[in-house]
């Protein structure tokens, strides 16, 4: 009997020593939203990122492992505006999870809460991989992160009211730190104003708009289409008439086309993190903007 009692006491002590289970499972379509959820949820959330910085979020397979993950999700956070149209709908259909379906509290499309850029006036597939609802890559404007952060913290509190106070406290702390960082970034990025750059894909538009830079060309002949020799040759000629300070590409892009233009137009090729994890210094959302601005400033002189 004493042996049994000792076992029960030891088991109770061991159980008490274990960390508390996360209250909410968050399924983030892109690393930036996983990072934001972690900032706002802390140890009250368990975050899974469906993609990495080395993957093009347009082109993801609806793998069984992703379906298994989304089945247990309490909150799904994605960019929306058709960015994940090729894979997310299948995940939601196969999940059997009513809490995260479109229109439910557990489904959050970040782009629905900000002003979207580049909403096309004409919808024509001949124009390339355009998004009818506008450019979905909203996270590279720091003001959008602040706006979406307010929505995410409110959703966490509604889904887990027992910890609402924790989420509110973390939201207040994050917004204070973020606003302070934005003031610093605005000062640093003032040196980028008017700077012309060639982009790979239309994934830098929000940053360009925020920093008052200028897009001088795109390596893609049309959105979503791979660079072609003919188009790159045309870009080289264009750079002679209207030179750019740099050609930039994201961590998930092959650098070949950027390096080609760099060599022939005599402008530097700069890899940007694009999202959290895209470079060694972009370990979180703060590092994402710190490193993006720093890399662009190296060629702004």
C-alpha cells in the first residue's frame, strides 16, 4: 500500500512539473503570421507554420501532413486575397474542422484588414498570375503588421477567454515595441526615398510603397511567369535608359536571373529576407524589417 501511495505522489509531482499545454493551436500559412501569433500568444499558443521562407507560398502542395495539422487547429491565419488559392481550400475541405472554415472565428485572412494595393481593373489570365482582390503580400508594410496584430489578439481572446488578460497584456507590449521600432525604421528608410529597384516578383510592393521607393522593373515578364531571355535582354536595355540602384530577390527565388541582370546592367543584386527566417538576421518580425532596411541601405549610397 505504501508503495502505491509513493507512486501516486510521485506521479502527481511529475505531472505538476510538466509545462501547461498550450491553450490554442494556430496554423499559420506563412512564417510572418506564425511569428505574429507567437508574439501575441506566447506560451498560450502552439504555432505551426505551413510554409518556410524558402518556399513560394503560391506553389504549395496540400500534403497529408498539412491536412493532419490543420485538423486540430483552433485558428488559421493566412494572407488571403487568393495567395493560397492553390492549396488552402483543399486543406480546409479535408480537415473536417468546422471551427476554421471561411466566415468562422477560427479563420483569419490578414489582407482583409488592410488597404490592398494593385487591385486589377481587368481580370485576364493573359496578364499573368494576378490576384483579383489585390496584392496579397501585405506584411512588408510595418503598419499592416500593427493592424493585423490588433485583429489576431482579439481573435485569441475570443477563442480562449480564460486567458484574455494575457493576450491583452502581450498585445499592448507588442504594439508599444512595434510603434517604437516603426519610428526608427521610418528614419532609417528615409534614405531609401525615391530609390529605383528592379524586383523579381510583385512581392515587395507594400515595402516599396511604405518606403516611398520606386519599382523600375520586374524580372518576371508577367506576374508568376519565370524570367525569359528575351525579357531579361529588354530589361538590360531599359536599365541603360533608366538605371536602377539594385535588383532585389527573395530567399525563395533562384538568384540566376537577378545575377544575370546584375552583371549586364552593372547594378548590385541584393537578396532580401521577404519573411521571417529568410536570412540569419530575420529571426522574427523585428529582425525582418531591420535586415531588409539594412541590406537596401548598403546599395542606396
